[in-house]
C-alpha cells in the first residue's frame, strides 16, 4: 500500500512533478519499482555479514587455544592407557625396524638391477645413431656429386665465356671487314656505273659527230675533251684527298672520344676521393669530439638523442627505457680484434633496443627530430630480461680459437641477449689469420656449432664462400684516440695528394682535348674546302661537256676516248665483280660467326640455368647435411649420456649391495631370527620416536586417572562443538557472499533494464499526444531528470521544469509517467485519484484511451480510476465497471429551496 505506483492521488502526483530535486524523482522511481527495498536489504545483509565474520574470527582465535588444550589432554589420556603396552611394544618395533631397513635395501637393490638390465637392453640410441649416420652419408655423397657437377659445369661455362669473348672479338673484326668491303664494293659499283654512263655518252657523241661536217685540223671539241680528261684527273685527286680527310676526321673523333672518357673517369675518381675525404674529415671530427664525449663516436646526434629519450622516459612515455647504442655497452678484451668485431656486428653498433612496439613507435618519432629520412639507426624489439640466455650446447667450441662472445665484454644483459637473437654471435669464431680461417672453415668440417668465422682484418668466412671486408679499421671500438687521429691525418694527406694528382691529370687531359677539338675543327674546315673544290671541278666538267655539244667533235679523238673509256669500264666491271665476290665471302663469314655466337650464348644460358638449379639443390642438401649433423651430435650426446648412466647405475648397485650386507649384519645382532615386516621403515621410525617421547613424558608427569579421563571427555565435546559452529558459520558466510555478489550483479542488470524500459514507454506515451519527452537516469549519482516538449513549442526547446507546463499538460505527463511505471512494475491493482482534473477534453480523451488500452492488455490486474468528471463517453465493455456516487445531500436541499422560491 505504500507503493505510489499502486495508489497515486492527485496531491502526491502534483508534489512529484513540482519537485525540483532530481534525486527525489530518482528515489520515487526506486520506491515504485521496489529497487529501494532491495538496496536496503543488501546493505542490511552486508552489515550483518561483516558482524558475523568478525565474530567468527574471534571464535577461531579462541578455537586455537581450545584445540591446543584438547591435544594436550588427549595426549595425557592416551599415554595413561598405553604406557605399559608401549614399554612392551618398543623392543618389538626396534627389531621390526632393523629388518625393515634390510627389506628396503633388498628391494632397492632389486630395482637397481632391473633398471640396469632395462637400460642395457635399450638399443634405441644406437639404432637412431646408425640411421642418422646413414642419412648423413647419403646426403654428403649427394652433396659431393652436386658440387662436382657444379664445378664441371662452371668450368665449362667459364671456357664458353672465354670462347664467347673471343667470338665477339672475331665477330667485331669480321663485321668491320665486311663493312669496309661493302664500302669498297659500292665504290667500285658507282665507278662502273659512272664509266658506263660516260661510255654511253661518248658513243652518242661519236654518232652525232659522224653526221657533222668538221674534218679540218684539230677541232675545238678535242681540246675540250683533253680539258675534261685533265679535270677528271684533278677530280680523282680531290676525291682521294677527301677520303683521306674523312679517315683523319674519324681518327680524331675516336681520339677525342677516348680523351673524354679518360677525363670522365678521372673526374669520377676525383668525386669518389672527395666523398671519401669528406667522410674521413667527419670521422676525424667525431673522434676529436669523442675525447670529451665517447657517445659522439656513434654519431654527432647520439648525445642529443639520448637526452630526448631521458626526457621522454622521465615524463613516463616509455613503458621501459630503450637501450642504445649497443656499441656503447660493448668493450674488447683484445684491442687487435676491433675490426673483426665491428665487421661482424656492422649496423648493430649504432642500433637501439626496445621492450615493445609501442616504445619502438615513440623512439622512431624522437629519432625523426635528430636524423634525416633513411639515415636513422636500426631498432630491435625484444622483451627485456635481466637474465642471460643459457648457451649450453649452442656455443661454438674450438680448442685454439675463441668465439665472438669470448673476446667481448657486454655490460647489459639486454644487449647480450639481443646480439644472440639478432646476430647469433654464439656461433661465430674469431680466427686471426686468413689462410688458417680458410683451412678451418672450408677444407674440413667446420667446428661444432660454428656457422661462420671472422678474421682480424674483418673478412667473413663461410663453409662454402669467402667475403673480403671493405674496411679494416675500427670506427667504434678503437681504444687509442691519438693513434686513430694520426692515422686519419695520414689518410687525409694521402687522399689530398691523390686528389691533387688527379686534378693535374684532369687539367692535362682537358688541354689535350682542347687541342684535339681545334685540330678536328681544322680538319672539318679542310674537308669543307675540299668538298667545295670537288663540286667546282664537277661543275666545270659539266660545263665543258655541255659546251662540247655545240661544236663539231673529232671522231677519231672521240673513238680513242671511247675505247679508253670502254677498257676502263671493263676493268671496273671486273673489279666490281671481284669485290662483290669478296663481299659475299665476308657476309658468309659474318653469318657463320653470328650463328656460332648465338649457339655459344644459348649454351651459356642453359648452363647458367643448370648451375642455378644445382645451386638450389646444393643449398637444400647443405641444409639437410647440417640438420643431420646436428641430429648426429644430439644422438651422440644421448648415447654417451646413456652409457654414463649405465656405469653410474652399476656403481650405485655395487655400493648399495655393500650397504645391504652391513644392514643384514646389524639386524642379525639385534634379532638373530629374521622378522617378517609389512609396515614401512618410515612409519616404524615415526612410531618408535613417538613411543619414546611418550614414555619420557609419562615418566616426568603423573596425574590422577579419573580426572584425566573426565577432562579429556569435556575437552573433546567442547572442541567438536566449537569447531562445528565455526565451520558452519564460515560456510554460511562464504555462501552468503557468493549469493550477494550474484544478486548485486542481477540487481544492476534489473535496474538498467527497468530504467531503459521506463524511458521507452514514457517517450511512446508522450508521442501519442504529439509531445516529446525524455528521461535521463544517472544511477551513480542517483538522479532522474524528466524533460517534456509540448506541441507547438518547438522553438522554445525541451522543458525540463514541469511547473512551466499547464495543468492539463502536467496531468497528462503524470499519467504517462505512471503508465511507464505500470509497464515495468508488478502489482495486482492500480489506483489513480482525480488524474484528469486539470486536463482539457482532448488530453483527457487521450489519457483515458491510454488507460483503457493498458487495462485491456493486462486483464489479470485491477485498475481503479477516481474522477469527478463525467464518464458517459466511455465505451461499453464487460471489462469496465463504473461506480457513480450519489450527489451530496447539501446539493439536493439547495435545489428544493430554489424550486420553492420559484
């Protein structure tokens, strides 16, 4: 009856809507949904549980003292009854103890014998070792076969390459001869065609002259012909001079091209030396700066970078501070091996280590402020650990040569582990001499666990290849700065001297090129003048030939000239035919050489493909051999360990048999006849110790028998009673705590579900009146805010203060809120008192429709609505019962008085 949802009168609803406190509205919601009662119950249960737990803890403390008293009285009670039996039982237990030890020793000896026999009969390791050796032998044979095939194919390829180079040279020579012969042939062909035209022209002139009338003395035509012959001779000389000038210009062009190539080479070498000079100058500056700060050896930006890292770490941006550069944590035991160590570690000297990828991203961001793109140090990501890796069985071992880890000292465990993870330094040997390194790594099987080796000069040696180091001087681990500075100064002087020499050569070559260019220009000018003379002679010849047509020609002279021209033409034809045959021979030679070159090139390509395929097979076989070798080493270790285990077990067996003999002799002294014992030695020893202690206690303490029995019975009863009470309370508290935790989670889910449903229902009911309404729950602060926007007030926005609404709007909002609470609460009856007093007819009709619709859906609940207004417009239904009260007597008497007055 106290629930406002069950019975809500008009005054209470007005107070609710007029209230400004959002906390009061929230408490109204909690009380309506009975969540408030559940919350108070939870608080009461938690307080009761806390008081109960405190009481149980006090009882447990008291129970400890009670248990101690109970044990003392129990011990006294037990010693009272069993003292005489204990004295008789002690010697028997001692005899049993002696023979029990003998029995245990015999069982132990038997187990050892069985274990030895089992281990000796176990041939699994030998069989595995033989199988692995067989596989390794087969793989090595295949590998040797592949290597021999690769070597033979490589030799054939080299021979073919040399032959191909010779063929190329021959092809160049033959092609050049063919081109030259082709030029000669075309020259002969042109001369023949020109002679043929000249012969035809002379024959036409002779025919014309025979018809002319000019037979006295030497004609003008014969003079012109002689002049033409002399001009032709002059033309031939000029053409010969022209060809000589062309050849001279070609040679000068070639010499100029060669000079320019030499100058380009000199300038390229000069630029390389300048780059090297700049790098040495930068290195010298770094070394000079490292006198005061050793970190500048790793770059001028490193000190500033480390300061930025420290600032970011102090600000808490890093999970774990990055470590680097790694070279700063490495020192050498032998300074002479600095070049070898740096050649091995390379970029890891300037690298940094991060614990996680988030720190890596932050470090990259910091590095961008100090380094240009593409010049940043390497970053390795691996979880930091202060524990060094266990390298047992993984480290490269050799009696004469140390591993890389043996010649360096690493001050940080993180750097130590990083070098093992990223570079595998545990499997790298340091061998000072180059030849010795080749013998150890390539001419025999590499040492155990060794993958590669480095020489003192920094050369890298693998089992099947050798790489020469580009730099033989240490940059980061060198100890003597002054020596390094003096060496760098010496290198600077040498490079400056080389640079001066190259610049002098460049100037000389440039001067020669200028001379050759001027000579080439003179040759080109002479060629142009010669070509002009040729053209002038040809023009004069053409003019004379054209002028001769106007004169009567001497037939005899023409015939002589024609005969000479015919003979010359025949000679040129014969020369042309010979040159053509020679050209065809050269063409055949070129085709033969090209076909040979093509076949050789195809053979070389096929051999390259075969070599690549065989190299892939070789790599697979090498990996297989390496795998079998590792397996063989593991199996050999297992077999050796197996043999050693058997030997140790036999030694233990012999020692145990001696101990058994001693035990038998001692047991015979205690009890000559062997005792059959079933109990264990430990239990017998415990029993003997307990009996001896009890006998001593009883001898020192005496008490009355009846009193001891009575105190023991009381202590047992009290201890059991208290223990049961404490145990039951503890179980109850644990069960209660579990139930409370589960119900609190369910309570929160229920509260969230009810609040969401209430908001949805409220908004839906308000929409039916063309209003907008919202409810905002804050369970943490225990507040509830209700906002309503009446129709026609869209410009004013949502109204959060209900007092600004009209009476009808407030009443309708009250009805909507009550309907929302009815939808989410369980109550057998619902009662509203004068809910529609301030509503207009439209709002009243909507409210009645909503209430009737809800009552029709919830037929198992009773709805009571009290209203002073008419109910005539309600629909007739079997579910609706209207109880109308009679008018008060006061109103009836007033009406009678009015009638009497009338």
